[in-house]
C-alpha cells in the first residue's frame, strides 16, 4: 500500500498534468494555488495572489447555473486563431471558511 507521502505526490502530479485549469482562492478571492493549465486557459503568466474574479478573461462570462453553493459560467476568450469557450465551475470548499475551488474547461466545439 502506498504511503501517505507517495499518495500526496500522485495528487500533485495529477494537479500539474491536468488539461483542465484548477484554482483555489481564499475568502477574499485571491488565488492561493493554480495549476499550469489555468494560466494557459486564461492566457496569463501569473495568477498567484491575483483576484480571480478580476481576470479580464472572466468579463462577460454568463451564469448558466447557480445552485447549492456551485456556480457554472461560460466565457468566450479571444485568441489569435479563433475564440475559445471556457466553462468555469466555482464551488465552495467544505469547511473552507470562504475558500473556493474553480475549474476551467475548454468546451469549444
């Protein structure tokens, strides 16, 4: 059976390798943690310490669903080749004292 330390490394590896963006924000909305895909999807080099909701890529995002502490939004992000449609799902972390996890997925058809 893998040790606690080995299991932790697997989670870190998965976090970094995912093609979906993942961010965790504090109670003030500042990014505490983000995987490389989050920056790539949003088109920014630096996310840590920034306020997630102030990202220019989120301006104009429309809310598709907002129930049970979960918000689902879609945003059209301009790119040189063609616009990219990103789905943003925001969920309150259990007992997270206002912390949230945000997932970003390219859903361009």
